[in-house]
């Protein structure tokens, strides 16, 4: 890992210290570390993984501090939580819009549900059940194309 930058944070994270202070939260080294870790992430990461990465850089990291800070960052729109296949919280860093997720039970890959597919899904459920879907909380479990292709081969099973 490259040397951590100790000077300014890049946009849109540079405003975070002031936003936290406005909410009565101090800008602490642990919070700063979390933000620095978040700036290196593209897309999704689980809460546990975030805690682990912070711990790797600062063993005194307190998980509850990480999760509390994530709650505030979500209110600020910098992260958005969803739920993995097992219900545990995952975070989308700098989400562009609300989206659902496809979760591969074979390899654990996560993909976003394309906007047109999500629109078709929510329209169908609204029509059939009068139900308004919270797209950001939709996680569909299945098999990604690669795992779906790999499975028939696995079933053939070459003996030793
Ligand atoms: Zn939730
Ligand atoms: Zn996402
Ligand atoms: Zn897969």
C-alpha cells in the first residue's frame, strides 16, 4: 500500500470533518482512518471487511466507532447500505443512484441490477401487489454467468 496521505482529503470527502463537527462528532484519527480506507474502495464492501482494513492500519480500531461513523456518512449520502445474501450489511461507497444487487451464491460476486431490469421488477410488483419496492434493499441470490456455466462441468465429476 502506498504511503498514506496525511494532508487534505480529496473531494467529496474533504468536507467530512466539518460535516461531522456540525453534528457534534469530533474529527478523530479513527474517523480519519475510516475515510482514508473508504477513498480506496470502488463499489461495495462489507462492514466487517471495513473494520478489518482499518484494524490492519490501526489495531486499536473500535468496530462500533466505524459503524457509527458509517451511519453518519450514509445520512450525508457518501455511502449507502444494502444487505448481502446472509442479511449482513454491505456498503456501497459513493453511490450514484439507488440500485439493487445480484449476489452470486457460487463465487460471492456482487453486481448491480441494471436500471431497466429494476424498473421492470418494481413495476410488476406495484401492479400485482400494489407494493412500492425499496430498490436499494433488493438483493437477489443466484448464479453469475461464469458459475452457472461451471456447474454442469462440476456435475460430470472426473474420477481420480
Ligand atoms: Zn437495511
Ligand atoms: Zn451497490
Ligand atoms: Zn459466481
